[in-house]
C-alpha cells in the first residue's frame, strides 16, 4: 500500500493524508510499503519528525520517497533515512537495505 503525507500535492496512491496526525495514524494502522513524504505541512511537525517517530515506533516503510521542494528539508530527511539503514541512488527514493 502507498501512503502520501502532504498538505497539497496529489499523487496516484492508495491513501492520501493532509496532516502529520492523519499520516501517523495511517502508518500505525495500515500495512504501508511506500511512503511519499513532504517536509513542510504548515504545522509544527515536519517530515523529519515523521521519520523519527516512524522509526521509533517501527512503522517506517521499506521505501520512502521524498517529495519536498526544500533542499534543506530533503537533506535532513535523507540523513535520517541513511542513519536508519536506507540507501538511495538519486537522493529522492530510499530503500531499506
């Protein structure tokens, strides 16, 4: 199952959530294989916070796709994923080794 957490973008995925709270609920309750994740949502929490939380709760999917337009946000999330054992050839699509 594919999950998008983004306040405005629309992708062809199984589940779309527009805020961090809904995204966390979906990660907890659904078998997510691929997470499409933005960095900024207009909330206090960011995509980096979602990655930290999902890693702590052991619900970080095997594939994470960073869809943010923020270079700093992408870099922060990429480092978190690399620290969690994920690899990427393009800096956007990360796979758990």
